[in-house]
C-alpha cells in the first residue's frame, strides 16, 4: 500500500528539489534577487526549473 507521506516526499524530491538547488547555485546571495520577494522567486524558479 502506498503511504501518502511517501508520495508527498517523492513529489517534492522530483518536482522541487533539483530546480531549487539549481536556483541556489545561480543566485547564492540573497541580494541578487529582489529583497521583498526573494524567497518567493526562489521557490517559483525552483519549481519551474525542475
């Protein structure tokens, strides 16, 4: 039987983590993105890059 926690964790690893690490490598400092929306940009770009 499939555990819902495993599904959520697996989807997170597949669709978010690779892109987020790529964005963190491209923009290592917080000042490189807009200060107000920096975290939001990183999350959205992380999902988009995956």
